[in-house]
C-alpha cells in the first residue's frame, strides 16, 4: 500500500522549526511559567492593566460594573490585550471624547503613544504619523491603520509582558473578534501541549502566521507536538495521548479510545501517525472553526498498517502471548510480498527463493520466520476481520499468527485489477 512521507511538508517544517527555536516555546523545569521569557497573570496585574486602559483612553477612573466585566474577560482568557485596547479605542465613549474635546490628530496620536508605548512621542515619530494620517485623520480607515501600527509594536508587547497579558496580533484583514480568537487558539496550545503560559514573542509570532494564512491549525499543532521542548518533557504514552485529546478533541480521553491508541503504539505506530489521527478528526475541525482558522491537512504516516498488527495482538493477548511490533522495514517486506503473490500465489517467489529472502535482502536480521497469505474475490476477503478469521480457522495459519517466538510482524494488502484482494502477513523473530 501507499506509504505517506514528510516530503511535502519538510520545507515548511524547516522554516518554522527555525522560527520556533527563535520565538517559540523554550525548555522549562516543572513549572507553568517560562523562567526567562514567560509571564504570570495575577488578579492585581489584570486590575492595574484595565485601570490603565480607562485612565489613558477615557481619562477617568473605572466604574465598578465595566471594570469587573473587563477584568473577568481578561482573567478567563476571553480577550487579549490588543482586543481590550480595540474595545476602548473604538468604543463610543472614547470616540465621543474626540468630538467633545475637539481632539487634534496630534493629541489622538499622542494617546496611542501613551497607551501602546508607555511614553510621550518622539518628534520624528509624531511628525511621521501626523503627516501620514493627514487632515482626514478622523475616519475609521485612518484610525484603524494607526491602531494596527501601534497594537502590534514591540513596545506594546513589552508592556503586555510586564502585566502578564496576551498581546495577540492584529491583522487589518480580519475582524477584532477573529484577531482575538486566533491568539487565544495559539495560547491554548501553549497551555495544553506544553503545560505552560505562552511567552510574548512566541504568541505574537504564531498568531501572526495563522492570521496571514502562512500556516493552519494542523501545521501549528505539528510545531508544538514535535517541538524540542515538548520532546524534552519525555511524557509517557498515556500523558502524550491525554494532551492530544485535550488539545485536538477538547475533552479527556475515554477508556476505549485510550486503549485503542495505546494498542497502536504497542504495535509500533510512531507518534506522527497518532498525531495525524487527532488533527484530522471531526473534533479538531470543529475546534478550528470555533476559533476562526482553517484546520488544514498534513501528509503524515497512516495508522492503517498498525491497526492490522494491533488486531493480531488482541488475539495473541487472549492466548497469553506477547505483542507483535511492526517497523518500516518489516512493512516493506510485507508490501513486496503482497505484490509478488498477486502475480505468483505461493510462499516461494518466481525465482525459486522463499518468501524470507525478501527480508534478508532488505537487511532485516531475524531468526525464525513465517508467512500467511490469502486471496479472495466477491467480498470474501475484503476486510481485515475477514482475513484474520480465515487464518484463525486454519490450524497452520493460526499457529503462525499466535506463535510466541515471533516479536515482529507486518501485513500487506493489495486489490488487483480484477477485484481480487490479496493479503500477506510476515512474522519474524528479531
């Protein structure tokens, strides 16, 4: 059968792995906050940040109801610092203040410097923005252009970090809600996959990549799950799967589901294949839609070949036998043999050598070996269950399948042009 490779996404992975090491997650030791670049949000810091927003934009102290609402939105990670700033800057009270105080473009721009940079404007910067905004500065288009220039600045990033806030990233081609939700999607992966808060630079970078369409949800998930930081956590298979469930299905694992994925890992499935099953799930599609991003799709190893060995292992376990494990080379052996038996149905090859010579040609070191083959048309051998049942009802095939000597195995399947389905199971003592 066709084997999936990383070739299609290697260039993309290379580019973003560089970015990840520069801006993304960094190693940490048993803490939810990065020791160097992370942040920690406290109720006091949130209150200070929201109060600052009131004073600079509205020129007053916060009222109880609004203050409590915005603090709660920030605390529950329902809004980023940039999203909060948008609500204040473009809210009716501040817009009315512009008219009431007959604010000039210089005053309006200075307010942005104070809010997003924490300082008065320097002459060169102020002159640039005054000239850029022009006489028609008090329009939605001009004001949003100014907002984007300031809310995405490094200065604002530092201010947000000092308060433990998520800056986010604002893209002019998206609504404020979508800009905020994409940042929260990114932060969610930090929280669930890496088990810590996001750092300002990493959150900004990955949110920007999502909003610009350079990556999708699946690709971002790939960057987190296969990052150096995540690998350094050295999680057990159970915890690895639990985090995938929470991040890509938004729930805790169910008992049957956990047992299924563990059986695939036991059968030799790499974590890339397990990850593929989660990011291509309907649950993750729904999550991405909820946050307003594309899910995307990645060309990753399939779990199909491991499903086959897991099914055999289930029967072996019932008989007290040890599980079989497949490898890439074992799968090549099975794939070659199923091609050969579709032409010459025998445990011997057309050149007179035995089936086992394929394994030796591939450089697989093994002692004892065995092979089961099957073929059928008209639907009698279409499924995995059908062929395994047929082998279990044949004494010689059953003995091979359950033989405790073997610890490596692989199955190949091929549908010929005439509709005949061919199966091969190769087993080896390695």
